[in-house]
């Protein structure tokens, strides 16, 4: 590496470190911390002031153009499932059929079904209390309950890392020009074994000797009692629409305009929201109180989520404009490591540094966009490698660490033993699955 490359890398690390300091140590919101890191990085790299301002604004706006609608629609659908009682009914139906012996698999299956259209935080808040309620009357072992919760989290996290239309993979798909439907199918192939290993199998080891506290339960609206089959239809609808586009693309040729429209993740989730109003809320779909709960109270987290995503986009764009992608591109072309492993390493490093899977995905995608063009490799595999790296080792600078800790009822030390190990296992096993797929696709 040349001295200029080392200086560029140092500036980039310094900007990310500043953002970490402001967020983790000084307690600033990620929106302010990330924007400050972006500004400092651009100034240190001597970007012209007017260009720096435009770069920050462009990065913020570009990343929210499509992702904002995905986040909002996912939160809305999650709110309908929670309020109607549909998610509770579906999770309980799965657990009733599995029994205690296969309860961890039941939690994993419920997560893989319910988590498809949901943002990770929404799925966590929605499912963990339901899993706790579903086991409250049947299992006296706190260890078994914890294993079921961790298996559920494994399902949610794997989907969040590897499968569109989740915001992270969707961002990477757009940055790298990958096919969303193909990425979804390959992601599903990798997600199942990854979730099984990182969830039910690993939880048997990591939960030994871990103590937990009971979880407060979230109650649905008393006037609604949605059966499990209706919730299942609503949950699988957007998945089916997106998968339809994948199957038709496998046959070659152009998609019919109608199929191209409904298989778009935003449109598919919009259709699912409409179906949710009819099937989950029924005659009360126009009830002003319920509408306020869905689109006002349930949307309160959306502001912080979107601001964080936008600020991550700003930092990403600054790193792009100062030439960091070109640096990694030169390293990749020099066969320092292969593109799949490099994508994973970059995403994992940014994840550990910033605590944000989304920021890691945004930044790594921009960096790898300059690498993919020089290699004969399926961009979908790079998307998945980035997704796997983006969940590596959740720790104290990750807001999700504290969210999961609260819902598991574990100490900080035991959260490292369980949740942080789970995330690291998903990351490493996911990378292994991507490397295997790279040999056959």
C-alpha cells in the first residue's frame, strides 16, 4: 500500500471511530453521530466544502428513496399483526404442534414465517413476548424458554441479513445491481442451515447456566381475535409476490409489466398492508382508534430508524467520494482476498466499529460496487456476503444488543454469551454457505 492509501484508510477509520465515540460514549443519537463522522471525514480528506455538503445530502436522500417505504410498510404490517392478535395465534399454533421437544424448531419456524416482511426490531418486539406467552403454560424451565427465544432471534436475524425485502439486503441489491428475486432465492437456501446451526443447535451450548427474568406480555385489542390462518395468508402474501417474479425470471425473458410491478418489494408490502386491513382488522379496518395505533403510535420508531439509515447513507457517500471503494478495489484486484471474503471482511469490520448492521451494509455495498465489476461473480453472492458480515458480533454499541437483552431478561455478560455468540455464528456460517453457493451458481 502507498502512503496515500494508508492515509486514506486512516481518515476513514478515524471518521468511523469519531461516530462511535459520539454515539457510544457521549450518548448522541446515531443521526447526529453519523453525520458528524461524515463531515469530519470529508474535511480531513480535503473535499471542497460545497462538494462535501452536496455529498452528505445526496447520500442521505438516495438511501431513503426506496428504503423508507419498505421500513414504514413493514412497521405498519407488524402493528396490524400485533393489534389483531394474528401473530400471537400463529406463533401459538406452531408451538402447540411442536411440543417441548421441538419447541426451538417451532420458534425458528415462526420467526421465518412472521419475520419475512418485518424489520428486525419490529419482529423482536412482536415475537419474543408471544413466544414467552406460548410457553408460559407448558414449560417450567427458564433454559428451554431462553433457547426458544434465541432460536426465534436466529430466524429473524438471518432473514434481516440475507433476504430482501429487508432494508439491509435491499440496499445492497440496489447498490450492486443484483437481481432482488434471485438474491431472495439464494438467501433462502443459505438462511435455513444458518438459522438451524446458530439457533437451536448453538443455543444448547450457550444457555447453560444462564439466568433469565420473566418477560412482560403485550396484549392485542380485545375486540379482535384473528385466527392463525388469516395471519399466515397476510405474512406469506408479499413473499409469494416477490417469489413469483423470481420464478418467472428463471425462465428467461422480460417479466410481464403486471408481474414486475407486484413483485417489487415496496408494492408487494403495500398489497400485504391492504390485505392485512381486510383479513386482520375486518369490519374495524376504518376504526379511527385502530388506525391511530397503526399509523401513529406504531410509527414512532420509524423516525429514528429512518434518520439513522439516512445518516449512514451520508457517511457511506463521503467514503465513496474520498476514494475508499477504489482503494478496496485495488486490493481485491491484487488478489489480497477473493471478492466474497473481502465483502464479508469489510462489512464485519464496519459492523463491529459502528454497531449498525444497516450502516455496515450501506458502506460495504458502496465499497464493493467498485470491485464487483472487475470480477466474474454473481452480485447476489456479494450481497449475501455483505449481509453475513453485517451481523458479526453485536455488542454494546449496537442498539439491538440492548433491545435483545431487555427481552431475553439476561445480564450484560450473559447477553454476550448468548446473543453476541448467536450473531457471530450467523455471520460465519452464512459466509460458509455463500462460499459453497459460489461453487455451484
